[in-house]
C-alpha cells in the first residue's frame, strides 16, 4: 500500500510515468484536464476523455480501463498541471450515494505510490480527485477532492473547454464562463486544505477554517474559485511603522493573509519580504508556523533569523523590492498576487509609475494596502494611472485593521484580482 494522502496534502513524484486510477463501487468515467499555470487548457485538445483518449503525455485506459497513464517527461513544457477528474456515468446519481472513492497513483510497474480516500462528497456527480503539478523542476501530486454540484459541463467550461464542441457532453447543461474561472456556482467542497492544518490546535484550526471560508466566498462570488496563483506578501519595515510593529498589528496582518495563500497557492505557502531602503526575502510562511514565523522575523532592528535588520535601513525605498518581484515574473507564467502593506511615503513617484506601466505587461496584480492613517499619495491614484496594458494595481487604506472583520477585509483585498485575471487573459498576458 502506498502513502495515504489527506485532502490538500501533496507528495513528490520521483518516477517518469504514473498511472492514476480509482477504486469505487460506482460506475465512473475518468478524464483529465491539462492546464497551464493560469489554470486553463490551451485548447480543447488538452481535454482527455472517452471520445478523445489521448493528449501529449497523457492517455486514457492504457491496458487499465478507467485509468490515466501519464508520462511526466512527455508533457508539454507549458502544461503546469494535470487534473484527474472522476464523473458518475449516471448523471442522476451523486457521490453521496456511494462509499468514498479511493484515488491511487502507481508507478509504471503498478506499485502504488499514493492513495487518497475522498471523503465528504454529497450532491456532486463530478470531482477533481488529484492534481499532478510542477514544482521546482520536478513533479508532485496533490489530493484535491473538489466536487462540482454543477456537473461535468460546469467543470470543463471552468477550465476553458468549449463544451459545444466536445462530444459526449450535453451542450444544454453547459455554463458559459470566462476560461479558467468558476462559473458562478459554489463547489460543495468549497475550501482548500493544506497538510499543516493538522498541526494546529482545535481553536486555531477553527479560526483558520472560518477565514478560509470568507476567502473562498469572495472568490466564488467573483467567479474565481479554483484559480491557482503565487501569493507574495511585502511588508514595510521603516521607522514610521514603529507603532504597527510594537502593537503587533503587522503580526495580525500576517495571520490574516495566511488563509489567502491556502486558497490560491498550490502548497498554501505565502512568499514573504520585508523592505525599507533595501529588502530581505524571508522564508515562506506556512500555516502551521505562522505565529513562530512572526515572532522570528517581524522586527525593525537587530539580527533575527540570520538577517541583519539594521542593514535594511529605516527609510522607505520601494524601487528595489518592486524591481525584484517584477524580475521574477515571466510572460505567460502563472498569476501572481502581490499583497503590499505600507504606511506610504512613496517618494519616487515618476519611477514607480514607470515600473507599474512596465509590470502591466506581466502576470501579476499588485494590491497595495495602507496601514495606520498615513499620507498615501501616489497609491491613491494607481487606479487612474495611464498607459498600462491592463489595470494591474489596486489600493485601499486600513486605518485600523482590527476594526475590519474578515468578510470586509477579504472582499476589499481580493475584489479587483479576478477582474485583473479576466483583463490579463483578454490581453494575452495570461495564457
């Protein structure tokens, strides 16, 4: 027996070829969606199902009916994920009427590497069981278990497949949607879970779950649930932020940003930076280490975690950190959401405006958030900045983050990101 996965957990794939299959008492069809970093197919040819049983690197039923054979090395370089989909043969049935399915991943010799028992399905007739995805030059598998009450047509149109042209799918049940975005329905399994949650106390896990649901609600309402994106947190550590650090406002900001990463990032991690005149790339924030991370790295002076905070300076200079993030982006890459917390004071307005115009051609949305009743100047005018390929930035001020509840915070934080996703796709910034 292979290693058992729980929902949200991932595991490394150190083999060249894998076989994805399912054990169930129900009659199910197995299919696959080959998607880019933007979470969408390049064309209908990236949809593998019974009427189109193969695509580069993926084939259906190679000697094992109801299974997917995946040659990881043969997948096109712009395919970032392979999503394994299970659909009940009888659309009148639901998974809640059967014992939980067990999805398996085996090597070419049939040795089971991973098993995932998909719990909690009810009214759904289709589920994304597993996801194979690229990570740091290799491949990993993630237990997804995301059910779709809207059915098969809803799922494939969410990923950009033209249902009207796909044999075997009822066109009348299709829900037209922006490619790769959710179609306005709420998946029954409406939040993503990451493995580190199991290490939290009951109280902390309950609070995290409530916040995840608020994040998911915003994404569903904005037709963006299921989008996968890199999430970058940038925090001002200049001297004028002294009160925000002393009163641990910044600590609470970090805790409230972690749920965003759990719902967008493949591994649920938050990429973190502190900046003043220069900047420091900090270790990624994971759900189970959030409080420890904040104690270790949220400081204005001294040396902590091997980082000389005094060397970063005490006055703000945004250009170096912004340039570093821009240089990490590549055309057509996966979406990036930059959450940039600052008390303002952006002095080099012309240079920053030029950077934002340059960045508008790249796959990142910059959400600036003002902390602490400051003069935000340039930040308030970003929405009106001219000569950009798309509107790639937003701003709002939080005079007192503790007076804003989670629903309000996440609605403001994520309200413009889905609009940017659509605009970026229409402009071929995302593919």
